[in-house]
C-alpha cells in the first residue's frame, strides 16, 4: 500500500495557475464516484503515456506527468479527496483548510502543496518496474493483448430450455493466471531472483531520521524480499498474465432473464448475468409456465387425449368432454424448478378449439342434422329455418 511507504522529499509538486484550473477527476478521466481501483488504473495509463522517459522530445509531457501525479496523490488519499470534494479546486470565500499541507484563506484547494516527487510516487506505486513497455512489478495490472484485468462481470445468452433445465455451458473470458513462460516465478526461465541486499531479504529497512529510527518498506525491493534481475519477457516480471481461457459455467435449472449468479474464479469471483431468449411454446411467470394447445371440435365435445411438450418431458394430457375454448388445466409441479426454494412451479395449459372452415358434404349433412336437434340457440343458423314447432330446412 502507498501509505506504508515513507517518501523522501526531493522535488515537490507545485501548482501552476494553469494546473489550478483543471479538475482532478477530469485530469485522470474518471467520474467523481470512481473507486480506488479505477483511479489507480487511470493513473497507470496516463503515467505510462506521459512519463518523461517515454517522451524525451515532447516538452509538454513532463508537465502532464506532474499534473497526473498531483491528481492521483489527492484522489488516492481518502482524507485529501474528501476535502477536495467538499471545497473543490477554487473553494469558496471564507472557507479554508486546516493544517497538514493546506493553506487557509479564500483560495480553497489552491493552497495545497505536495512534498512528494512525482517520479518517486510513480516508482513507488509501480515498484520501479517501468521498462518502457509496461510496469514489470505491479500486481494490479497484468497487461496483455487481452487487456489489463480478468473479467469480473459477463453476460451469457441462454435459450429458454437451457435456463429452465440448467446446463453446463462453455464460454471464453479473460482470466488472470500464472504466466505460462515463467510459471509465476516472475524471472526469465533459467534465471532466479536474488535476495535483496538492502533489506537482507526481510522486505523492511531501518531508516535514520535525525535522532529517530524507523522501520519502513524496503525502497529497493518494495517489500518483495527479492530482486528480479532478469524479468520474464512475457509477463514483464509480474508472474501473472491475462489469458483467454474457456471455462464451464454450471447454469442452475430455473434461472430467469436478467438474473445474476456468482462463480468463484481462482482467487476472485465472476458475476454472470443471464440473457434468456423467449420461447415459442412457453410463457413464464415466475416458476410457473403457460402454454396453449389446439384441439379439434370433436375432441372438445367428446373429450380425448393429446401429447404436449412439457418443460422437462412430453406430457399426455387428458381432454375433458365439453371443454370450452380458453379453458385451462393445471399440471401441478410440472413448471420450472425454483432456484432459491424447493420443488417446481406449475404448468398451465390453455385450450384453443380449432373450428373447421371446409366441410365435406357428409360433414355438412351431419352438422345440419345436429343443428336441427340443438336447443336454446340464440340467433339463427345458416341453412336452418326455425318455426314455432321446430327447426326446418
């Protein structure tokens, strides 16, 4: 951690009138709600971009590097960030800051003076690992062609049946893993790290400040206890690298559209949100499902049976005689598995009666005969004449 290291003042960061006009969040390109990891990552990218050693021909790079360092120094410190958020860059009249590096008066945060050399800040955070192509020692940024970090949140597409029944589904994501070349040792194959001579392999050193003695993180190995003299060329001495790997996600039966599960991935966690496609057959309501079945006029009148698709198996459904259009039956426990509970929901089947549009002469005659016998019919029937004594052709 940055707070564990004692800085030796050398060249202070001072505000220029131009820098005073810049918002620190704007300088780093982050939102005011950005967390510490986001702020550090933004500083990483900009410090790498504007480091003087990488921009020897660009005279403005040093100023930008200083500006980025200044913004990070404030926003990475909880206390300084809180005061900056409260008073802003220009502050307001009558509001000053207490001691500890802030000058009281009407200038607000303009009175801030840093005693930290931007180069030392840079070296401390990234453990002297800057090699003009990456930061060799920083464990927070495993840079590779696949990005700087492993995936933490992903979307997975599922069919309706996959979500309902559950499935082991394969996907490819960024994973932080040991470097294949060095096996995580950080050193080029054939070489070994050497014990830090400054701290004698303890990771801590004793610093004399006048009459006082204090223990601090070693400024040579930065607490690592060893020095990588010949860093691995693939991971740049980090030991970890971002790789594209295929993983198997055990999707539990019954997950819903938009639902998120948490899956352990090494020492970290992966949050997977499911996007479930709609079914042509089923309509879902929680753990219950609804489907339609079309039956013939004869089946509706006389009853019968029909095979319909279920969530997990086909179902032989009984059709009661006298079934009306839009009647429904409940198949208890034939719905979707309850993810956070026990058992299954229900399957509701809605009947639709298919009325024939073309009849043979024999069918027409039979329907007419039935119509003659039908009682209590409201209105009229084509081809059937109704009199006081009955219905006649």
